[in-house]
């Protein structure tokens, strides 16, 4: 057989070799089929660590307790005890270093998340005291009169 | 003592000391159920109590801030759906901005068609259903990934490798629950990770911690003493789109047939 038949064959073999070499260096050593075989298992093992080391931003109300004990203790005595501090005060992240001051949500929208009247039967929402925002002092921030840390304390 | 008695006694003593104490333990069916399958000790599952959810949307806000999903982008790892079923048999459902700001109007958001007014007197049922990744036991999104960028950790959580994802979007099409989307910043497939960075440190997910009403819970189904496992084993629970065979691991209390 003449060499013109072999020539494309050498090209193909060469390409395969190049791909294998590139693959050897490009694909990470921890890439494999893992525990669940070819259908579900292909992955790079090191990525699990990436997700494990992701930064925690919401620290929980216990993180606030020591420095802000006055508001914390007030909250503990009120029906709002079920609401974690960071829901309204935004995530602590590395407060007080970073951020030095948290962005507190103060608008009416925050309170209306629970206190807008939606009397749906079969939903817990129906049991929450509510106001109609169109008639209940429109344009005024709720915190002008109500204390969010203890709403039963009486109006300011 | 003759030879016969000596051999008998020897056999008794050896038998007695080799019999482990665990052989006397009565088998607990729950424990058995929780330990079937492979040998890993953790299998994360989620429990949503739709009776307790009031649709405040604090979970959605917490998820977006915790996991770095751009706050004003119309994508979210978890969202809350509102279902209102009126006396004429119609179902009205919406989830404005994934309920990031809760539901602060009784009007149903119809998207580009505006809003639909619903008279309170016409309502038969009304409830909220939080949704998130089901961390399926047979995840179709993992199956279709052509490059092995999405995978299931032995504890059941499905993750996406951001450095390996080529952004083809097959997984977004494959998920029957529509929980996947493209991250607006990284341009790779994005999904709920059950806050893997938190649960592996012994914390709860951001959405569970943010929920004031205890509507969301996370637990380990392989631990028979886990409160979530106890509820799943003893109460009436539902899962979404069972017929797809994906074996979703987010369980719902009070799931209505209108919820898809």
C-alpha cells in the first residue's frame, strides 16, 4: 500500500496523541467518577472544599447578645422573640470590624411582610395581627410609634 | 469432670464470651430504615411546614445575602409561592421577585398582565409554599452535565463546580423543579447548596435560621433521633413531582394537589 493511505492515519494518530497529552496536563488529578459511577459521579473532588470554605455571613442572634444585651433582652420578652436580629438588621458578617455599621431596614415594607392583612384560611398568616397600610397612618414609618424590639410596650 | 463434660463446658464458655452484647439489642425499625443504602452517616433532607409559612420572605432575603446572589437580579436559589384557590375552583399563584420582599398586597402578580384583584370572601384556600433545590437522590441535572461540573456529595447535596462549568445550560433544562439558573456574575449554573458551608460546620442553613415561624427545617435522615427524621417517619408528608423518579429530599407538610 502506498504512503498516501497512511498519511491521514498518521495525522489522526498524532491528533489523538496531542489530545491525550493536553488532557493529561489540563484535567486535574482529583477528577474522577467518584462514588456513583459514570451516570452521577463525574466531578473534581477539590470543589467540595470550595463550598465548605464559603464565608458564613448570617451569624445568628447569639452573636449580638453580648454587646447589644439591652435590645436583645427586650426582644426576648416580646412576641417578636421569634424574629432573628439579622432579619431586620442585615447579616453581621464580621461586624463590628466589617461592616462597622449594619444596614437596618426601617421602611413600612419590612413590617408589612407579616402585618399586611392576608386572611388566608389554612395559613398561619391569618392569625397575625395586621393593619391596612392605606388607612393606617400612610407615609409614616412604623418605628415612629412602635418599638420593634417590644411591640407590646406601648406607643412611643 | 470427665472428658465429655469438659468439652461441653468449654463450648459454653467460648460461646458465651464471643457473643457480643449488641446481639441482645432489639432491632429498631426506624434505625434500620435510616441506615439502609450506603454506609455514609449523613444524608441531608429538608422539611417545609406550609401551615406555618406566612410568606414573609425573610428566607429569600437571607439566602440571597448569604450566598452572594445579586439582590436585585430576578434569580434566586429559594423562593416562596403563594397559592389562592377561589370558590369558583380557580387557582391563582404568584411569587413576585421570588417573594424577596414578602407578600405585601392581596393582589396576585400576573407579570406583564398586571395584577389580579381577589375578593377575600371568594377565597377557599390560601397558603404559601417555600421552594428550594430538592437535592434529589437521582439528580437529573447531574446526569446530563457533559463535563462533570455538577455532582452529588456523599451526604446527598448536589453542588456546582464554578471553575469546571462551561455554562451550556443542560442542567437548567433538565431540572424538573426549575431551581437552577445562571449566576449573573460568574455566568455558571447556580443552585441551592443547602448552605453547604453552614451545615458542614454544624449550623443551620441561612433560610432556616432566618425563618421566624419554624416553617423550614433541615435534618439528617440517617439519624433516627433527628427531629426532622421523626416527623418524616411518623407524619403525613408530601414531595414534589414524585412521578419523575428523582427521589426529591425536600419534604412538605400540608402540600396541596394544586402545588406543582
